[in-house]
């Protein structure tokens, strides 16, 4: 199956125009719409009253589906040529396909009465208008209503139908026996969809008149749920072909219109009336609906696809996967419009894709389809896209190379295809190559916000932050040009031809812009964007992380802490939020505030000694002795060697907690590891002193001063020990030695005086 772009087929009502217009009309016939439009504008400037030049320019715009501009030019043309029958006919054609029947009817009757009978116009305007009026008149709310106004409305419609049929018969234009009606059939295929089906069927209540479901081998309650909603359930063997299954459902449908949903899809409540209204316009053979593919909460990928179409003879689905009805409609010269309706699709959420192994299934089906149609670009695009979703970027690049250079560029998926290629190269860190592909994309005239957004990501990784901002500005300008965004650059609009992640002009765009601003040190502007982002997505962990880091850079540490703490509500970010807060206060030198976070990270990452060592340091600096003891115990439990200095610090923490015997054990361990460490002996002496073992303490102090004879504090503690033992002469010598080293040691002087008194008292 070939990939398909539905071009706008527009009849030309101009007849017998001046030869100077030939070249421009030839461009129109070749569908070189842009060139034709410029050529007609040039002719209009030379001859502002030329109705044929005006119509040519209008048709050129319509071929490009630039409806608003075409309508504006039509109004301008009719003002310049008020008596032009051709431009009046063109106006009615525009209105028919803008579904403005109440405005078009009087002008159509006026043209008919003036004798206008262009066969294309009768076929494209008068006959469709008659069919529209039939659909409105067959609305059950009018047929069964007893209200006088509704009865009058129906009578008016019936009279309008008779009038149009009168003129069609008078001008001998055959009234074809087309299926005209408003009955809607919901057509579905499903297997083991009990988890999703009920909500899907609830979403179309009040919209569809019939449900046809082809069950391809369910082993759960899928058929019974469908039957409970009144569905006609047809059981069929799965043939690894989605189109085949959908065609079975199509064969059993009896509605005038077919609405297609999968079980994991829901018609949004706001779309119900739009679907009902669409069924009243049989001038269209099908409608594009917007599919909102949810990736995660509040994050979705959007594309348009024909999901509502008239049940015309011979229509068939094509394609074993990513099946389409569009080629069959266009082959029958059916016109396709867009309805402002949306379908919410849950099937691309990560957990659903994994539980159903959709990715591998899709790859196998697409590869099988490519074996049958090896040159099909749409299949190649879908294979590249599936590999991108799976995170296989090498395969994405390979299949993108087989696809993108051969696209015309006006395919709905062209921008998405090129963007995947650029993004895959970005993921593979082939950044210069990504820029070359991006330049090629833009040179080919592919106008897609996603392309510019993806290039902005590449520039950011290259450190070209201003270029990243420029690309993001271009993304927003592109979104306005294609109608995805309103001219205010903020408001999303439905019905644009955009295929891709709408976040690239929404919250993802703002996030990328804020990051680039932050990198350029434009912190105030970045902060305003982050705060807006958090109003939209208050719990988004990635935004919270960046915002916290920005606040830290601005010196707002308390604000940064508050931002990081909000990550605690996400199970997957428990460790990261502790790490961020630990780093925040550690870098600020506030070890007391860093301590609980450092401890938490160390406990969570026992294999990483760096965090345990930070815990030791923060507890020591904060004089949090209990935490320090816990840190040493944890450090030792991991089988790491404890140095003599660590034993001493561990012992001192225990000493502060008055666990003197435990402290002594660590001082002894330090002595055993390094018998020359004076500090170990002196700390052991402190522990023995507190335990009342003054003799052993004196021995430890003596060993300490032997190794560190110039330590005044050590001589002082030795003197205290001798004083407690009543060995005053030895105490006196120790105090004097301390004063010799440090004459300003006030406590030593006091104790020396006490010792001398005791010596005098004893001698007396």
C-alpha cells in the first residue's frame, strides 16, 4: 500500500478567460499551487477587475487548504467584481465546504434563477446542498418533535429540498441515488479488551445508532461486554492483518456513516455534538479526527486520521498494520474534511505498551508488510517511528535514511519523520550529523514545529544556547503558520495538519526555553518561565529539579530546598531528591542541614564509600555524636578498613555520649594499629579517667606525653590524674611542665596552687 496525501480537488468555474491567464491556469492544473498563486496575484495587480484571475488565485489557495485566506480573497474579489457570477459561484462552493448552508442557500437559488448551470457547480454545490438539507430534515429530533418551531423548521427544509430538486431537473442534471442519512455505526475490532472496552462504549452513547464488533479470539469478557451494550458481535480468526478484520466489520455495518474506535480509545465528551453535526453533511465522504495519544498523564502525541466516513459502495481498508481507509475514499473522488472532534487513546502509555508487547508485534507486522511492498514509504516511516519509540536509535537512523529523503514533504507525517531522524542522531551523540540532517530538512521546505524544537535540543547539547533559543522561536512561528497555535503564540487550536507531540509548542517548549535562558545566565527570565511551568505541571519532577538548581544558583537556598523536597512525592525520585538536598547544603558549607540528607543517601547506596565518608564528615562538623557513631558503625558494616584516626574519632564520639568503656575499646584499637600515636594514648587516658581507673589513666597519659612531650594539655591531664591518686609531688611536676610549655594555661596554674597547698598540708 502506498502512503497517501489527500490533495484538495477544486473545480474551476472560469470559462473563456483571456489568453494572458493561460500560463497561470496551467500551473493550477499541474497542482503547482504556490507558483500559480503568485502568478495570479501579479495579474490581479495589473488588472484589478479580472474575475478569472481572482478565481484562479482563490483556487490556488484552496488547493493548499488555506481556507481562511481563500475566503478572505473571495470577499475581496466579490467587492471588486460585484456582478461576477463566477465569483458568486465560487463563494457558494466555499460555503458548502465550510458547512455554512444557511448562508449559501439564498445565493444558490439566486444563481439558479439567473440561469447559471455550470455542471461542475451543479454537482459540487447544488446537489450536495440538497443532500445536506435531506440530512437535516431526517434528524430524529425534528421528525418526532411536536414543537411548533421544530415542525416549521422541518417544513422549511423540505421546501428547500423541493426547490433545489426542481432546478436540477429543469437543468437536466441527474440526481444520483447516493446514500444520504445520519445513522452512525460504531465499527470496532477487539481481542481481550475487557479492561478497556466498557469505557470506550460508554463514550459513544447518544452518538452511535449501531455497534459492530469483530472479535478476533478473546478469552476474556470482551464479547459479553459488547453484547451488553447491544453490539452485533462477529467472531473471526485473527490473520495478522488489521485491514482484513476491519473490512469484516465494515461488511456488517448498516449505518450511513462509520465511526471507528479501538477499545483503548474514548470519544471525548466535547466531541459528541461535533460527530452528530458531521453526519448531516454528506458532501464529505470522510472526516479527519484528531487522535490524542497519551504517553503519560498530561503528555500526548497528536495525529489526524480518517475515523469517520460515509458507507459508500466498495470502500475498503488497506494495510495489514497502520491500516487506512483514505486511499479507498480518494480513489472514489470522495472529499475529506476535518471535524473538531478528538479521540483519546490510552494504548501508547508506557505501561500498556509493555504489558501488551505492542512494539515487537508492530515491528513484525510492519516488516511483513514491507516484504510485500518494499518501496512503501509509509511503512518505512512507521518502522522508523516504532524503533524510535522502543529507544533503538541505530535502527531509527537506518530506516529514516530509507524514508525521509524520498518524501515529497507535504505528507502529514513528514515533519515527524525528519524530527525522529534528528532526535535519534542527538541521542547517539552524532550532533554535527544531526545538524546536517536538520539543515537538509529545512532546505526541503518541511515546515514543522517539531523539527525546529528537535534542532534546539541539538544546539543545547553543543553549548550553542542562543541558537537553541532561536530554533525554539522558529518552532513557535511554525506552529502559528500551520494553525497549531493561535496568533498569540500560546493558545492551541484544533484541526491543524500537525502530527507530533504538542508539548513541543507547550510545556516542553517552555522548559527548553527556560534551560537555555539559564545557561545564558538570564536567570530572572528563566525563573519566570519555570514558575509558569510549575503552575501548569506542579508535580513534574524534571521541572522541579531544574527549578531548584536555578534557585540555588540565584542564592535562594531555602526555595531550592522546598523545590527539591516536592520530589519526595515521586517514588522513582526518592534517592535523587536526597542527593540534591545533600549537595545543596554541603556546597553551602551548612553541614548540620546537609547531615540528614547525606545520611539517607549513604544508607541507600551502601556500595558507594564517598557518601558514607560525607556522612562521617558532616556529623563530625555538626558535633552530632549519635549520628557520627551510627556513621562509623555503618562504615564498618560494609567491610571497610577503620584507620587509627577513625577509631579515635569514633571513640571521642562515644566519649561525648558517656559510653566510656566502648570509647576505650576504640582507643585501644587505635593504639594496637599505631603504637606511636600519642593521641590514642591520651584519649585512652581520658576514658580511663572517667571510669575512675586513675592508675591506668596515668600510665596512658605518661605514654602519651612520652610520644608528644610538648603537649601542654597532655601534661595537664596527667597532673590531674596524679592529683586524684594523691601523688601530689608527681602532680606538681606535671603541672609545672605544662606551664613551661604554655605559661598562659590558666587552669594549670590554678591546679598547681592547689597541689602546692596539699604538699604543704601533708608536710605539716
